[in-house]
């Protein structure tokens, strides 16, 4: 029942942002492939993820014993850092990139791009960063429920809406910040990996302040629904190599 409520909430958020996209920046969209990818991803989550159990042992930090206003910020920072680290790996490990490249193949990023993921991504996360989060800090059901609501922000950062936080872009992700990560321009490669908090990019040197509204997408795209199921076997493009940036990474901050 909870899963159904969350999916319905996702649909409402997507509908609202998509309507705003059409009003502000109408253009072509690979919406059908994105929806098909979402359905496949949901099917995999219901069929495969129940076989993965979360960490049941002791955690480094007992979040259940701490006040919520302390435990939840720690939890969200831990999870966000692990998402950042995994995202970095997706752009460096060839097999992970073959999977993740489906997400980057959208020719015009939009809110629906949020759901354009290869179904195996969540399987790897279920075996790595999700249980590792529980090793570092235990969570209550309330913490997980609120984090699920927070993840809906991902639809906004992928939106085809020209929102840029400018000099404050190091504080919180936004559409312009994340679009630079999806840019097909070589000088933009290997930047802006953060999910929520760009401070991780600042710390690890991958932060670039968004500038403009670059084109997105890859040379290869899925041509049919079956391509979404076997995408890593179809896409053999190497991890995009970063060109020499014209800007100084330090002054770009």
C-alpha cells in the first residue's frame, strides 16, 4: 500500500513538472522510452529486490537512539555521499558506465529522464551503498519515509526548466547544475556528480558552476523497448573522456 501511494505521488510530481516544462520550454522529448524504462525498473524492483535483505547488525551510529533532528541530517548526508561516490564509479568503471549510459542517452533531459535508468543499477545499489548506509547509521521507518519524499526532488533537478542558483549553486542541486553533468560538450564531462548537495563536488574537485543550457544526450540511443532490457550489451561506447577545460576549476567555483 505504501509503495502504491509513493508511485501515485511520483506520478503527480512528474505531471506537475512536465506541465511546467511545456509552458516554459516546450520541445521534443523521448518520453515514451523514459516511461518504458520506468515500468521495467519498477518490475525489476518488485521481482528482484525482495531477495536482498538490508543490514541487520549493529551500526556505527545508532540513528534510532538519537533525536530525529540529529539522526535524519546525519542519515541524509551519509546516503547522499554514498550516492555521490557510486555516481563517480558509474563514470569510471566501464561496466557501470555501460549501464548508466542509458540515463545519459536522453537527447533532451526532462523530469522523465529521472526514471531512465537501466534496471540493474538498483540491483547493484541494493548490494552495495544501501546496506552500507545501514552499517554506518541505523534508520527508523520515519527517516526512510521522509527520505523517500526528499528523493522526489530528483524530478526537479532533471527538469527542462531553466533554473540556476548561480553563485549559490554549491549549496543545493538544481536543473542548470545537473544539466551540465548531462552535457554532451566534452569540456563539461566529469563534473557535477552530486545528487542533492554539491558540497561533495566542491570537496572532490568536480564542482563546476553552471553556465548556460548545454545540449544533452549520447550518440547511441535505445531504438526499441527491448534495448532497455539489454542496454549494457548494446552500448560499447567508452566512458566519455574529458576535454581540457578552458576554465580554471578553482575560479569556476
